[in-house]
């Protein structure tokens, strides 16, 4: 059972209306599935959460990393080598912020990884904006993170 809280404005005051639902909204399920790759899921299974024309954006990605991926093939090529690089050590619970559009959500999570190539720990806080289609496939994903933390963890001299 999930508790979904909606904040609505009827007059000048905000009113919190709790709703009990039997299953999570599609956008929450999609965000949880997105995280399954860093938990060891096969890329060949994981890629099926994406629409064929999906878009991924990393607005703060440092050069030479891409800031935008277009299409399922580009997403696959970018993510296919992630699992061997990262070893997930710890994660904090996924925090979900739903919008008035049931297909859109904002999520935050903190993850701690061990980077095998450098032998360093990588602790990162992520905020993601996710939009899904009516069938629950991710059509848009934008991820915000601190690029300085990434550079320190992925570069031996960093």
C-alpha cells in the first residue's frame, strides 16, 4: 500500500489530501527500475524501461561526457558499461515528488559506490526529473548531480 499526498489550492490556503493507492504511480515504478541497473540488473533487461524515442539529459555533465542522449540505442550505448565500473555500497531511500501530471515525477537519492578502476569511493546525490508514457516507459529523464565529485572519483589523480 502506498500513501500518495496531493497538495492542492482551493482558496488562499493549501490543503493536504491523502490518498491510499494499491500500487505506485507508473513514474515511481519507472524511477525504481532505472536504479536497478546500478544494483546489478542486466543492461539487456534494463533497456526495456525506455521508449524508443526517449531522451536523457545530464545538464551538468563535464566534457567530454555527453549532455544529451536521444533514442534507445544511444541510451544503451552510454549505459552498457556501467555495471562493471560501479559497485554499489550504500543507498538512501528514493524520495519521490509527484506533480499534478501523473506521468511526471521528481526524485532524489544518495548513492555510494566503489569505483573499480580507481579504487575510490564515489558518493553522489542525484535529482532526476522523469516523464513516462501511458504504458510506463521512460520518455524523458534529466539527471542533476555534482560533476566535481564524479571527477574526483573517476580520475586517479582527482
